[in-house]
C-alpha cells in the first residue's frame, strides 16, 4: 500500500480517478505524455481568447457525472461555463456562431441553398421524433439516410457530426444524431 497508484493519461478520466483516489488517502502519480493537462478537453490561450480543442456541452450539467465529481472534490465553484452566444467555431468558410437549432444550422454558410431545402425535409421530421422512437434507431447508422444524398447535403451531415460528435457520420447512429 506504500506504492503509489499510477494513472496513465491526464485527460478528464485520468484526472478524475486520480483526484478521487487521492481524496481517499491513496498516493497517486499521474503520467502524461503531452506537455499539458486535459487530453481531448484541452484548451490554449491565444491573444486573450480561449481556443478549445472542440466545444464541450454538458447538458443538464448539475446532474452530470463530472459535476458530481467536482462537487465531491469541492471545486464545483471553479467551473466556468461559457455562454452559448460567446462561442464561435472555425471552419474553412470562416468563423460561425454556435448553432442553437435546425434553423441556425441551416443558416451556416456550409452548404448551398438548394441543398438546404432537401435537408429541411429530413431534419424537420427528426426534430419532432419522440425520445422512445430515437432509441429504436440506435443501431441504424446515420449513413443509411445520408448515403443517397448529393455531395453538398452529405457534407452538411459530415460537418454537423464533426461539430457535435467529433466523428464521421458512419460512426454515428441515426438515434444519437436525432437526439442531439
Ligand atoms: C471536439 C470534441 C468535442 C467533444 N464534445 C463533447 C461534449 O460536448 N460532451 C462530452 O461529454 N464529451 C465531448 N467530447 C468527448 C470528451 O472530450 C472525451 O470523452 C473525454 O475528454 C475523454 O477523456 P479521457 O480522459 O477518457 O481521454 P483523453 O481526453 O483522450 O485523455 C487521454 C490522455 O492520455 C494521454 N496519453 C495517451 N497515451 C498515453 C501514454 N502512453 N502515456 C501517457 N499519457 C498518455 C493523452 O495525451 C491524453 O492527455 C468531445 C471530444 C472532442 C474531441
């Protein structure tokens, strides 16, 4: 028991378990291969701006696992939440505001007008789908409904998947996409 517990990686997972173990009195050593903490949630400061690796959403954050841990560690008051209106993201087309719904997504200059009409036909029914029904689609790949679309409309789904899931559309299920 005198040996420290070695945690490999200082992402959210590693830091969380290390902090919890150390509050329980264990000796912990965290080994991190890069020069900064945070893993995929890392951010850098640049000319008074905070540039995130990607924006992170904590829906109903007070009920989230991470908030429970922060509270247990008594550092929940350190959590700084950004207001959605202060967030922008960058694509090859320039800076965009954070999209807050379907209409905002369609307003992004990511795709030509004619593709937006096709998209509305797909997205509106999804937006009104019940939670229970989306769960039936958890094994259906999103690409089942996007594979026959034209290049631009498909590119929209790819961009939204990258934006919201940091992954490509073939790795996202239709259920997951619809809920998001
Ligand atoms: C753009 C983007 C947006 C996201 N948005 C959300 C969101 O909105 N909501 C949400 O809940 N999640 C989101 N996620 C997912 C979330 O960021 C990850 O699930 C979470 O950060 C994973 O944490 P982790 O500690 O498991 O792994 P990581 O963050 O990947 O940390 C692993 C750490 O281990 C280090 N490491 C790896 N190998 C070694 C080694 N051999 N030796 C030493 N160190 C090593 C790495 O350098 C890294 O620091 C998003 C992810 C991305 C990329």
